[in-house]
C-alpha cells in the first residue's frame, strides 16, 4: 500500500511549529506528516511553501 504525502512541491500552507529538530530547523505537521522549516522557532505560526517532498517528511521555506 503506497501512502502518498499530503503535500506537493509548491504547496503553500499555514502551519504552527510544534517542535525543533537537531539541526535547529522547526518541525511542523500536516495531517501527521512531518515538515522541516528552517529559520523558525517553537510555536511560530508561519506561511510555508513546500520545496522538497520525500516519503516520510518534507522540507519547506517561509514565505511572506
């Protein structure tokens, strides 16, 4: 069973940073799917654009 990520490259979403990763990146979740967002802090609410989608997680950038 192939479970597809709930996001695609280029998607823009508003998320809350729920945790911090080892490298200092913020971690948000979209339907339980992990998204790493560099340059954010815990509990930030930010608008992001998905830049890379992998099977278990994605990367995003903050957009104004």
